[in-house]
């Protein structure tokens, strides 16, 4: 396996782990919202709103740093 292939494998593996962690955290947050009395539909809406907000914040930070 060449160096480029090795780096690509590490990148893909890291992304997979990141996605797994995100999925686990999302499930944890859904459970916490359910414990607070939120319906599954409302919980999904809340998480989606938080995700969109975070994406906007990250885009804003990147824009400030890189123009």
C-alpha cells in the first residue's frame, strides 16, 4: 500500500468513527429530550435546528478566518 493509499484509508476510517460518534451523541440527545417530555417529532426538530445553527456558526468562523 502506497503512502497516498494509507492516508486515504486513515481519512476514511477517521470519518467513519466521527460519523459513529455523531450518531451515538445524537441518540443520547434524543433520549435526554424524551426524558424532558418532548415527543420524538419535536426532538428531531430540535436536533435539526441545533445542527443547522452549528453549521452556520462554523461557516461564519471559517469566513472570518479565510475571507
